[in-house]
C-alpha cells in the first residue's frame, strides 16, 4: 500500500532516500530498525514522527544528523548528502541541526549560562561578548533570563528542557530534532514546552522534527506527520486534513483526537457566546 503523500511547493529541506538501519543484538540476531524509508520534510514546518515503541522513529530521527549512520540510503539536508561528508564537514553541518533529548542532557556542574554557551565555545571563534549576547538572546526566547546563573539541580523539569532548547538554538540552527522532549514532563509543563517550540518555529522559522508517542503532542504542535510501523513508513499526512482516509490505527486515532478537539472548541465558543449578554448587562 502506498503511503499518503504531500508535495510541498518548495524543495524539501530534509530528504531521506531509502535509508535503512540494522542493529546486532546480544544473542547474535539482527534487528531491522528502519527498512528503506524515503521521506521529505519541508522547510519551516513542524513535522511529527509517530509510532509504537520499536517502530524505528527515534533511529530515523537520529539519522538526520548522522548520530545513527544508515547502512544504506542517503540523508540530504539543505541539498547536501551527509553520508558523503568528511568528518570536518559533518561537524560544521551539524551546527545547523540542533537536538533536544528526553532527559535534557545538561551539564550538571555547569550553570545555565555555561550550558547554553557550550556549543558556541565548542565551534567558532566568537568573543566573550558575542557569546554572552547570544546566550541571553536564547534564554529570552525560552523565558529563562532570570535563571542565567542557576544550576540544573535548582530547576524544574520544564525549565531544564527549556535550557536544553536554548542550548540547541545557540548556534542558529535551521533544524531542531526533538526526541520525546515532553515524555518526562507533566501536562502543564508539556504545554509550556510545546508553546516554546511553536513560538520558535513561528518567530524564527526553524524547522522542527519531533518524535513522540503522545498523540495530544502531535495534535497540539505538528502540522504534518509520518506514521512508522515495524521500521517502515506506513503513511504521512497534514494533521488538519480530515478528508484523506487514514491507513493506520494511529492515523485514525489522531483524526478522532482532532474531531474531539473541534467539538470541545465549538462547545466552548457557544458557552462564551451565550455568556456575552449577561456580561454586558452586568
């Protein structure tokens, strides 16, 4: 069965061409994590990769910056095939691809300032003033300028994740890869982090690719989604497209989530409209 396709008007920022990845298990068996997946991702969009545990979504995400090198296929970012780059060229290219992890991956003995400054000191010849200005700019984007000199142990889970987002933003990336960034957070904190990611996409034009098993995250954040099952691409569609039939159980579940959300919004609007005359009279 051919997956649903979406043809963006602009050339894709990210193109995966028949990428595959296998892992050798301790007992000697071979696990096929990703099986010849081809996928285009347009610039400026928020793209969700969803699937059950073991579907291959995190492996596929990590191929985009070659943290996992495919056994076969090509990974093209902004027209460059990462699999053909030298180590130096790959390091330079990765500066344009930020990554956010589930467990934050902050340096525990470093301040918030030092964590966000780390990639700036690692690459390039920036002055201390330039680094400080960029760190403050990134912390302002995520709303944490008051935590400049705090340490990770003094922060909540949501604040840690927003520091991780600021660190990923520091080198001016065109792409943010997010691997289950909200699965360790409570509902309210998740909403705050999603709002931050949405603002980054809208204000800065950063393309966001997010792996998640939480359908409400896809519904709240993504405008396009790809569904993986057993390492294979099953379908892809625009989240707001209710006309195209869904091919997967997860796709149908996401469509039902959209219908429920639309009903709740309509109900809330009717309540607000009914309350208007009372408010005016008061």
